[in-house]
C-alpha cells in the first residue's frame, strides 16, 4: 500500500481518513525500496560502502545516501517504510538503522525485545527438506538464526516463498527454553540459534485447515 502524511490525519498507510493526505511513496516503489533495504542491512552492506557495527547498526545518513542515489527517496519515506513494515524488519534509533533479523553477515544476534515467548512456534519448509530437518533439526543455513512465527498461517506464508505447498512444523518453544536454548523475540519474528529435532513435529494439513494443529509425528 501507499505511504504518506496528512496535516489532519498524520502518517498513514493506504489512504488517510480525510482523503487530503499526500502520498510520499507509492506501493510499487515501497516494495522495491523495502526489498533493497532488507538486502543492504542483512547481506551486502559492504558492497555499497555501508559499515555495520557488531549489533548490525548502520548510520542512517549513510544508508539514506545510497537510497537517495538509487531510488530518489529521502528520510521521511524511509521512516514511513520502517514504521509501517508489516513484519517489523527494521528499526531506527539514535540516528542509526538496522535489520532486526535475517542476517547472513556476521553480527551479534543474542539480543531480544521484551515480550512473552509463545509456548508453541511455527516454521514452514519444503517437502524435500523435511526428512533432513526431522533428523538434524532446524539449522540457520545461510543465515545466523532460525526464524519462527507465532501463528501457523504466518509460517505458511513465509514458507510459500520457497515452496508452493510447504510443510508446517510446530516447535515446542517452551521445551527449547527449558533445555536452555534461548528463543528471542525480534519484531513479529522469533529466532533461535538451533532447534533440535526432538522439539519439532509435523502438522497435518487437514488439521491446519481446521485451525486445530494435530501432530503427525515428532515430540
């Protein structure tokens, strides 16, 4: 959706209530900038002369220079993209910006936000990966952390990026934490360094369709 600002309604996504707001960035451009910003802060900052500190923070002004040259956007557009990002992928603080999760480059990932960790979390994967995951557990692979969602449907939507018919896994997050494996809250995503196979179980599709997950195998 479009992003903009209105003197009467304030910052808005889509349309402002009074209909007189100014759109600062169109939906299509928002998607392009968001995708590039994710890659820049997660994977290839160095390629564009951006320095990330050990916690993944970059100077906002440095990032703005790159985005201005590449997409013609300014500070307000980026602030709106960060504020209204549905997955809460970014944060801006004290003149700096970072991706909250998803890094492949070396940064510290052991921080977390305040908030209760659900007893159950979810992850979706392709069928071809299932046997390996049930044997070895969930591994970060090319990223630094395993990503998990708080709801089955969110996990399925993420999984569809890699498979048209992903398999849903339920994760015993409470058991993980009792084992001493830290589960971290980062925006709308939850992360862990590793999920052993004994904390995983497959959710049958028929059960998921009824919104009542029922394990086919696992813990």
